[in-house]
C-alpha cells in the first residue's frame, strides 16, 4: 500500500505542505496567500494526492481542517 501511495505524493512532501497551510493559517488569522482557509481546497487536494481519498462534502472538509487545526 505504501508503494502505491508514494506514486501519488510522498509522505514527507504531504506533511510539509500541510505544515505550510497550518503555519500560514495561524500567522495570518485564517488566511494564506490564496485566500481564506475555510474556502480553500488545498487540504482536500493534498489528501487526494497523498492518500487517494476524495473529500467532497463540506462537512467532511470542515472536520478534516478542524482535526488539523486549520
């Protein structure tokens, strides 16, 4: 399974990108260079690229971001 996931996005890159989102959100009060975090699709996209899982519903995405502290 790990081999398959690495074809999408390596774990280190995935975690690094999520950390960038977290840092920017905290630093800029819920905003980064692309806009407001609650309207951003970067986090679900990162999960799609790393895990192959698609988060589509607004509730799923809110819960995902909440768990990350974004």
